[in-house]
């Protein structure tokens, strides 16, 4: 049950930290996927694909930052 408690515990991990973690995770994952697509597929899938990927990775990073930060730094 502690897994779900840490997801939305805004007292331990603040809203600002969650936003920053989400944005960093979104940017890094999007750049990584872009480079992998470019190197291995020799393709550029367009701004709409990478924008959608960035959006979902940012949301994922925002939600799971409570677990990522608590696990790594506390």
C-alpha cells in the first residue's frame, strides 16, 4: 500500500519538484527516443509524434516522481 501512498503524497515531494521532475523526464526520454529512431530506423517521425511522446512522459514523470525521488534520495 505504500507504493500508492507515495504516488500522490504532496507533503513529502512538493508540486514544484514533481513538475520539474516530470519535465526533465519528458525532455530526456523524448531526446533519447528521437536519437534511437534516427540512428536505428533512419527516420524522423515528426513533431506530432514527439510532442505526444513528450506529453505522456511528462505526465508519467509527474505521477511517479514521488516514488522515483523517495527511492533514490531518501
